[in-house]
């Protein structure tokens, strides 16, 4: 077992360096001064150069070849599977390309943030062209003659193919479109008309994060342009954002990121700093953030408790009762922003991005045409035009950071969450009574024990099937959404 032990020691050191690189990224989005961006880009490029060298080193190759595979238990075999895949993947990408991608995406992120603030697409397009060109090169190296976009997806959802995702999304679309139209034609609750202080919103963010089990001893909440979760194990940080007229943006962004963070915090401590010490895929990761945010956080039971918490913090904010509050939290309404979209329309936002970025990577869409194609597609899907770039093609951070293949995992995560919620309701009696008291511990405990603790031990679809007792499909999600929103709108 000495070769395996040496391999794991090498892998732990590499993972520690990856987490340091991640902390540099967290700092860039939360604390770093704007004038530091060029130096940070060089720092990130240097870190990626070191990491790429480790991932493709002759020492790694020799250790992999020396391991006695037959002697490994299930955990050891899973560790080896992840390490081998990482090595094979990294070995296909030239070191210079990996470093240049890190440099350009670090610069692109800052340029995107400024362009978004100024609704200035032209300021972002030149660096985006460079990022897309580099990602196409990376995809070509990884695909080895296969589908370029499949090579991108594999970074986030191992083994998944674009054709499989497209089939699943095609099955989702008709029911969601019909339900969306019916909900928009129904009577809507009166909008909020109140100024919600940033201090109060951030106070409530901490309250709801605690209610869902976020361990502040191993994490913290900061502000960022685009909410995210960063880190793993015993240092998992999240961010949120505030809007004076829309406290739900802050609160549900927080709950969403807490779902990601709790997944990382709840992985078996024996897996710390190993390939099994992270969430197994972004689809499974997203299942945790979405079930925390939607099935639990937007439930009638939990929103009843949250209504009381908001009255305690803000006083009378113009909402008469818990039922009206529940309808406001789950309102289906016109909007532009994916992260603020209701459960009915959210996947329509994702499908737009899935189609466009797939075309970008395959070379069927050029960056200069992206805004026009986005705006045309949005109006066709949602029935009204994009009013400004920050509500359109500039709204998401992902493309600036080179995260192509990431977007479809959001809808896949919703599918997984639908399956998990069906199983959870059967496994946790009295769930609604507990949520109505602001106690999510039984629900989050079930998710911890049946999914989160395993980390990367199982393959993505396998860990969902193991938790649920059935293979994942889109059917439970559709059933949940239809039942919920027909109830909200009396359809």
C-alpha cells in the first residue's frame, strides 16, 4: 500500500494548493482593491502553472502506475478513479494554455464586473473573445476528436452528454411553458413597497443560514456582485447581495449558497484534502442548493416562519399575513435575472444559456453576435425584449470565468432536487411542522446522511439513486412544480 499512501500524500498537497488558489479567487470578488486585478491575474496564472505541473508530473504518473489496484477497498478505488481522471485530463492540456486561461479569466472577471455595472457590452467583448478562443483550444485538446461541448460538460458533470441533457430539457419545457403562461394570466399579489435596510437583510441572512445548518465556525458570509460559495471542508465561505426593494434576492441567494456550503461542510472528515472531499459534481451540488432554497426555503411552512422573522427585523412591511407572504415569495412574474427567477421560469433561463454557450464552443456562434442572438432568443422565450445589457448577456459571471458547460448543471440540479424531495418527504414525518418552527435540521440531516457525507465516493447519478431509491428523472420535478404553483394560483 506504500505507493497508494505516497499517491494520497501527493494528492493532499495538490488539493491544499487548489484551495489556496480558490481563496485568491474569493478575495478578488469580496475584499481585493480594484487596482490589484492585474497583479492578481499574474498570481492566479502562477498558481495554475504550479498546479498543472503537479497534476501532470512524472511523479504522479509513476505513483499511479505503481498502485496495486487489486488491494484497494471501495474508498481507495474511488480515490484512484478521481486522481487518474484528473491526471489524464490535465495531461491533455498544455501548461501554457492552462496558465493563460487562468490569467485571462482573472482579468475578464474584473472587466465583466465593470461592464455589467455600466451596461457596456462593448467593453467586455474583446476579453470575452480571448476567453472563448482559449476555451475552444482547451475543448479541442480534451475532446481528442469527440464533441467539444461534451468535453466542457465533463468538467462539471462527469459522464454527462449534451444530447442527454437536451432530451431531459425538451421533456421539461412544454409543461413549464404552459404553467408559466397560466400563472402570469392569474391574479397576482400586490408587490412589496418598502425600503429594506442592508443591515436588516444581512442580519436575516445570518439567521436563515443558521436555520439551515451553516457552520459559522468554519465559514463566513460576505457581499459580492454575484453570490457564490467557495472552499471545502473546514473553510467554506459564501457571499450574498442586497437590494433595498427586494429582500428575497438577498435571503434566497443566501439559502441557495448555504445549500452548496453545507454539502462541503458535511462531507466525511476522513476525506479532507482528498479527491473525495468535494461534492461529486455540479449537478449534485446544485441539487443541494436548490432543495434548500426552493422545496424547503420557499415552502408554505418555512415562509410562515420567515414572515415572522422579517416582521421582527423590519416591523410592518406592508404584507398582511403568512398566506400573502407565501404567494409573494413564490410569485411568477416577468423578469430578466436568472438568479431571481421563480421555479417555473428558472429552467427557461438555463436552457437559453445552454444552447448559446454550446454554439459558442462549437463555433456556430461568434462573440460579436452573442448579444443580438441572446436578445432575440429571450424575447421569443419570455415574450418581451431585454431592456439593458446587465439584464441580458452581461448578467452572469460564468462566461467571463471560462465556466462553459456549467450552466446545464443548474437545471440538472433541479431535476435531482425533485427526486430527493420526493424521497425526503417519505422519510421525514412531520417535516412541515418542523419547518414552520424554523427548524430545518431533520431535512438537512437526512440530506447530510444520505448524500452529503459521501462526497465524491459515488458517481453523480449513483449517489442520487442511492439516496432516493430510484433512478433520477425529470418527472418528480415537474410533478412538484405543477402541484405547488397550481395551488399558489388556484389553477
